């Protein structure tokens, strides 16, 4: 599995921001969802506190 796939029609210069933007959006959604979950239940996620 290649680490970086280039879209031939646009080249590396445009492909990198496309994929990095998707990864950034995925990370933001994850952390915002974790923050919302922390605010609603008052527990720290991932620490195993019941």
C-alpha cells in the first residue's frame, strides 16, 4: 500500500492539500466529538474512569 497516492490529473502540488485537508477534517471531527462527549457526561474519555 503506497503511503502517498498522487492524483495524476492535478499532480502532487494539488493532491497533497486535498489529502491533508481530509485528514485535518477527520481529526477535528474526532476531537470535537470527544470534547462534546466529555462536556455531556463529565468523564474523561480514555482513562477508564467509571
